[in-house]
């Protein structure tokens, strides 16, 4: 619901700077309410408590305001292409990661480095899995194959 409200704000006829201000205000408000509410109702991710929802909504609104300001208001778009590739098929990425373990594919490329990486091995495995997923999404993007609900 909070995401839909943010989307409605971005699609509204308000001026861009006004949208940024509203997103910042909503972010600070939700963040504050979540932290205050956590004194009586703890922030528990696994239960998705209302204080957790408010806290994460506040963080999301603040990040949305930041990215909207940088990309849409100031016009710095080129650096965000990798995020566009993911965003255009976010549902496909989510479903694929639920169905397949992309670390196994990534380990084809980085699997022999375990001894040399030490504590960084897990990070490198996850990064390789992310690159595999991103390359699949990039291929889908180039083919203009988008999964929508």
C-alpha cells in the first residue's frame, strides 16, 4: 500500500522538487514512526511487524527520493542502466532465484578459487551468481522479453 502511494505521487502532476520533498517527508515520517513504535512493538523481520514495515517503508521512501532526484530531476541516467535491466524483469529475477541456485552456475567460473579467497569466498560466489542472473536479464532485455503481471 505504501509503495502504491509512492507510485501515485510520482505519477501525479506535482512539480519534481515537490515530489522529492514529499518522498523525503514520507521517508522521515515512516522511519521515525517505525522507530518510536518499536519501543512497544519490536522490529521483527520474520514476522513483518508493523514497526518493521514502517521502518523499511521509510528507508525505501528515502532511497526512492534519492534515486528520483539523481536520475529524473538531475538527469544522470547512464549509470543506472544495470538497474534498469533488473527492474524491467524483476519478477523473472525473483522467480528464477526461488527456483534455481545460481551459485552452482557461478561456481563454474570461480569455483577453483576457494583456497586463495579465504573469507571472501562466499562473497565472490554470490557476486558470480549475481553476474549470471544479470546476464540472463540483460539477454531478456535485449530480446525485449519482459514478464509482467
